């Protein structure tokens, strides 16, 4: 499984942040690389600063990395 980037707004009214945190824990427990970024106070959707926060994650990895 390739490295995973999980993002979630802490005030998402549609999907509980619990599910993202649970997925992160399961991935880690199974030895899969993951980074979780919680957006404090954000709801359901993509915050305006999303790209500047996630591009470093993608830029530091290559296809085929595990």
C-alpha cells in the first residue's frame, strides 16, 4: 500500500473525524505509512490552505515508495 495522507476538518458535520482517526490507527497497526492532517475548526470540504499543506507530503514521496 502506498503512503496515505488523511485529511479531515475537526468540525465536519457530515463525517465524524473519528473515522479518519480510526483509519489512521488501523493503517499504522498494519504497518502502512500514513500522515494525518486535521484542520482545526474546519467543516466538510477543502480548506483554502489545503494545497500548501499537502504538497510537501506528495513532493517528498515517489511512486513505488511504501
